[in-house]
C-alpha cells in the first residue's frame, strides 16, 4: 500500500514539476508572475493548495514549512495564490487522472458515469446564483466518474439556481480526452437528443435511462411497441419548420424555438436524422 501511495505521489509531483518548468500558461501575468526566486514559487504554491486541510491558513503554512522561521506569511501566500489561474489546477486534475495504469474495462470499454451533487456554502443572500432562501446557499458539483477504476476524469461547478446537468455533461464531453473506447452512463435527467448527438460526435457510446413510454418524456412521442419489454432501433428526423409536409409526415418531429438542439439552427430549413436504440426492461411487477 505504501509503495502504491508513493507511486501516486511521485506521479503528481512530476506533473507539478513539468508545469513549473513553464508556468506561463497557468498564471495571470506570464511576464512577471513567479519569475523571481521567492519562498513561494509556482510549484510550492500548487503543492500547498493541493495539500491544505481544515486548519487556519497560518497553521497550514507552518505545517508545510515544518515550522521553520522562514515560513511564508499568510499575506504572501494569498498574493501568490491570486497569480495562479484556475486552469492550472484543472490541468493537474486532467493529466493526473489520465496517468492511471492497468485500466479496468468492461468488454473493452471504459465506463464513465456523469452525475451531480449539491455542496453547502456559507449563507450569502446577495449571491443570486446559489442562494435558495432561508439562509441556504448551494453549489451543484457535476462529475465524470470512472466506475471500474474509481477515479474522477472531469468536474465542474454550477450555481444551484442555474443547475443544468445536461449542459455540464456536454461541456465535459468537449473538454475531456477519451484515449479509450468509452460508454457514458446517465440517469433520466440526461434524456435529451442534444446530449445524444454530442456524445456521438465525440465517438462515445452511451446508456441513458429515460422516462417510460407512458410519461411526458421523449419516448412518449415515438411509435414504440405496445409491449412490457422490447429492444428496438428508432429513426426519425427533426425539423424547425411547420410546413404542411412536415405536419403530414409522422417521422418528422417539430423542434420549437425553445427546444435546445445545437445541430439545427433556429431558422434552418434542413432536417436532422436521429437514430438510437430503445430498450424497455421489466424491473418488477408494476415497474
């Protein structure tokens, strides 16, 4: 276990060292920031940020510098931290996650689940993106999780009032490197043709739970077998037009101006073909 922990730590330290050799892409002012020798160079600032626990800032600094008389002051650290761009930590996160060796797979595929969870914040009624009333402020954390290897490959934050897990998934799909064949898992909140196409364009497979055929979801609008269980391929077209031809063709589905679909502009006269598989499975007597 210790050997494995040291290996993980060494991997992280090597990534930080490589970034420290050229910190310009990760700082606010490349011509000035971290160009002189100080107690808090770029690498040390990152290491402190990553290792901080729940103590006060001054205590964290004392522990990092082993209670030396040369310990950097809290003010110095705050100034150094302010120079670092968020992309520095994002780069470490993504590159470190991709260092996983001997990746476990399911029939040759890496399995990634996308989901979200709320995070409590200190009460701040002036933060309209996160304030819920009654002194409650919440952030929504969205994450890409490798189910078999138990490692996160992506994450982003949204104010609770502006939570959009579909938009989060689409953003992460665009920003994440997928070196292996991948299947993305999602719950019913991700049931969206816009999401489906973004995943397909990235070369990803997906298995996303949908609202049942008798609900008000996507499947209720399709012509599917009247059976308890089925496994069928569906094919239809989207259109932004409401012409007589479109209305007369049951295979063409009208997209209103409020429908989010990035692959068919609002005033487009074209159609967009959709193909996917629908599987209905009986889970219990009435489900």
